[in-house]
């Protein structure tokens, strides 16, 4: 009986909210408008000529989704990405996108991994 009562109480306990996901249409439009698709592709797999050349990550892959934090994505979009020789792989968008738009892109990229 105690186990039953405990199960009922736990079932009614508030559950943590899932991480917010950008509305697909808003994120997808911004992904195209910011020209992310040139390297990352419409599907986020990085399988474009420029993406292969720059070794763009596959946003849909479990490794990227597991190993890359939202803060790392935010920093990459905001500050840009350079290789070890300081060659620009991705330009900084801090002066091109609002902070809110960068967060929409981060949530959109995160949502690309949910489709696997």
C-alpha cells in the first residue's frame, strides 16, 4: 500500500520542463537568412561543397548533439569559429544577428538532432 501511495505522489510531482525548441519555421527561416545553409546545408548535415571543405559538423548527429553545449553553439555563432592557424572557418555574427536570433538558431540546431 505504501508503494502505491508513493507511486501516486511521485506521478503527481511537477516534471521539469523540456528544453525550449525554436519553432521550426522561425529557426529554419533564420538558418537560411543568415546563410547557414551554404556550409551546413538545409538539413544541417554539413554535406555541401563548402561544408565538406571546411569540415562543417553534422548538426543531426548524436556526437555533435551530445558533445556540444548550447553555450558553445552560442559562442561559435557570436564570435565565429577559427581553426588552429586562426583561419576563419565561420564568421562572427555578433554584429549581424540579435542575441534573440542567435538563441533561436541554437534551439533550431538542437532540434535538428531530435529528428534522428
